[in-house]
């Protein structure tokens, strides 16, 4: 875990992330970040980190032998057959 960093919000609402933090997550200028707001503050992550976190969350609720993509394809084909 990296150290806590204190920052000011600039006049245009911008904050600067420390170079060490950007290096740690391989973030480059122009990269998109995901910012989530919760009761306990802001959580900033890269898009790749957010995807990984979401995949882990879904994996907790979907059995390992279930293929969600195949289920979706099967449902869509069934819907198309009904039309």
C-alpha cells in the first residue's frame, strides 16, 4: 500500500495524483480512470482494476460451472426463435 497523500482541488476541480501512484498502477496521461463515490469517500482505480474487481464480485455469486456468456446466447436464441 502506498502512503497517504494530501492534495488540494484546483480551481477547475482537478487534483494531481503523485507520480509514484501513477507508476504503481501503470497510469499514463490520457488514461481513463474509474471514480466511485461511496459513504466513506472516493475510490479511484484504473479501468482494468475496476473490471478485475467486478469480475471477482461476480465470481462470488456465480457457480464455477456456469457460463454466463453461453446462458445469454441461449436466451437470445430462444427469444429470436419466438419472434
